[in-house]
């Protein structure tokens, strides 16, 4: 039997091969095609309405209906830059809603959302007289990245922004609202979901990874989005567009991941090099300081020991010489005195008085002085004089 001409992704070899390459059962809503397919088609308008009601219920109450508007907007002059919204609609009160999907980080994305919000404001100005009363404008951004300011707060994934007084922190103007949803920060598992809004966040983040509708999501609106998201139900043209879109997104992600990895590696190598150079410099300085101090201490100690030894030796030698010389002089003098005294005592003891007198006379005759004769003979000088007179010699 020949295959029918029904427009399914398996009608051609090319599409069948692309289908197997995709592998998922459901389209990814965080792609341009998936987002507009699930929320931008008239037949799926109730899905967007339900999402907006859950997102804005506390502020808006229940939105009854929405109408899609033309998503590309021209500037107010011929050559002005135009804006192309992902989704643009209004409710039954004439309030405008811009819904943007941003898959990757953009440097001035907040500026872009502010720029986009000016178009639904400007187009409210009628021709002729006007009192400037405006309908509310909501810009809703579903972003697949984390803002730099939010990196230190991993649990906060929703930001509601209005014109607010800095001092009182009260809303100053409530007709211009920006809502940012950071998808990477939403990490709840299916069993942890508590509100319908959390269920929507779960679907946005995990739809492409699921094989079937979880029991906790068995509600009419989610049954419809799962049915609409089945890849097997896409036409050939839809499938090709989605396959190309998803492939381009994955290629871009891979390139970004590689670029980030390469940048991190280069930055790490550069930082490592700087740190190594700094540590080497510091360690070298410290080691040099420690070694210098140690060597100085050792050399000082060695020099001190050597100098002390040398000085001690020289001083000892000098002192010994001086002491020896002094002691020798003193000892010699003492010994001389002692010997003289001893000899004198011995001579005196041995020589009789007569002999001593003869010695006096004989010493006088040879011209020895009286005091010397006194010392030798043991007589006093007066006694020596008396002996000499007795012998008629004085």
C-alpha cells in the first residue's frame, strides 16, 4: 500500500531522518517556533489567556478575553526602527500585553523591553484632542538565563517592576508593568508544584523532556498544550521549521558553551599565571629574607666566636705577659730582699762580735762607707763609729 499524502513529519525520508534526530516527543516551548505555535495561534489563544490569568491574577483579577494584535510595529516616522514582538495582544479593557521569549543573554535586554513598551503607549494617542489617559501596558519576558543582579538570589525567579518612589518604596505609577521570569532558577520537581502558576513554569521548562502528561498536570488546559505540542502532529512545513529552529538553538547553545568553557580556561590560565608569578615572587622574597636572616645569624655567631677567641687569646697573652713581667719584678724584688735578709742573718749569726769588729776596721780601711759597714756587720752606724774611735781610726 502506498503511503498517503497526509502532511506528517514521516512523509519524506528527509523528514523522517530529522524526526529521529530530534528524539523528543514534544516541541520545546523555549524556542521561537514552539513558543509561537503553542501560544500565538488563534486556536491556542485559551492557553495564553490561562497563563496570563495565573501570572497577573493578583493585580488584574480575571482576564475575560484577549485578542491578538499585529506583532510588528513601525516607528512614528518613515525611517524609524521598527519593533517585532513575539506575541502582542490586548484584553477586553483595551490593556496591552507584550510577551517576549529570550533564549540567550542579551547585554541590553532590559533596555529592549523598555523600548518595546513605548510602542503600545504611543499608539494610544488619538488624532485630535486628548486628555492623555492611558491604558495599562504589560511587558512579560520569559528568559532562559539569569540576570547579573539576580545571581546571588537563587530562589527568586520572578521580578515585578513598576515605577516606584525610591524613598517610600510605594508604586508611583501602576499602568506600566514589566515582569521577568528567569527559567533557570525554577527547579521544582513535579511533586513539589503547589500552584497553577508553578505548573505553567514547570511546563515551560520541562515539556520537551517529558514522554507523557504527568498525573499532577491532568487539567484541561495542560492536556491541550501537551496535545498541541506533539511533534508527530506537525505538518511537514511546521516540522521542518521547528527542526531547523531547534537545531539552530542547540548549535548556538553548543557554541556558547564552548565559548564560555574556552573563556573560562583562558581566564583560569591567565589568573593562574598571575597568581603563580605573585606567589613565586612572595615566596622568593620570603625565602631570601629567611635565608639572609639565617646566614646573617650563623655568620654573626661564627665571627663572634672567632673574634672572641682571637681577642681572648690576644688579651690573655698580653695580660699574661704584663702579669708575668710584674710578678717577675715583684718576685725578684721580694726574693732579693728575702735573700739579702737571710744572708745577712746567716752571716750575722756566724760571725762573732770580735770578727765583726775586725770587719768594721778592715772595711773602714778599704774605704767602705759607715752605713754599708753597718749593714754588713750588723752594727748600727753609731756602734761602727764607736769601734773605729776605740782603735783611733775615726
